[in-house]
C-alpha cells in the first residue's frame, strides 16, 4: 500500500495535541480499511476563531465545531491525488473528550477517522448512512486499540 501524503498544519497554540506520528497512523488505518485512489490529505489544527468562521461560511453555523471535512474536487480531465482537507478545532475536541469521559487521544483519533470517512463519501444524514459510517468508524478505531466511540461512558 502506498503511504498517504499527509500535510499537518498546526495553526493553534493549544497544548496536548497528538504527535505527527499519531495522525499518520490514524490516516493510514482509514486508507487501509477503505478503497480510495486518492492519497493526499491536509489536516489543519485550529483555534476557535478559524473553526467558527469556516463553520459559519460553509455550514451556516456560527460556532466552532470539532471537525470539518472539505473533499477535493479535481478539475474534469485532470488527475489529482488529493483526497481533501480536514480542519479540527483543538479546544472543541479537548472539551468533548472531557465531557464524554474519553481519553483525549481516542477522541482525536475518532475525529480524524470520522472526517476522513466524510471525505470518502460516507455520511450520517439518515439512519442507514449513520449505521454504516458508525460501524466502520468503530471497526477502524478498534483496530487502533481504541474503544467504541459511540458507547456510553457514564460521564
């Protein structure tokens, strides 16, 4: 399997971010689990202001969010290896992991897996899509040694 081309942009001063190697491992796990010819990916780690602006511009929601997925649309007739971009808000991920009683690393991994599946065309807009996507997320995360992200933790 060809290694994915990962560009990691750290546009936040947040503490406790996962290592580059963690991100690469999570991306490779998704690529191994699903079939995609596109291997290029940008993951941008941001603060609230950038997440909020992008979430407002692209989704009409005036608040920061955990992960945004921007699939790459190549120009017709031009071959491109880029899958898309993920924008992950460090503070939102940290807050969610605390609120849900989950280890921060497990929640970061979940956000990368979840976002990448969106880039590959998976969604959760209806029950069937959500069931398929959640099962795939759970399987990929289990392969990485993380618990089911949808299981109640009692937090």
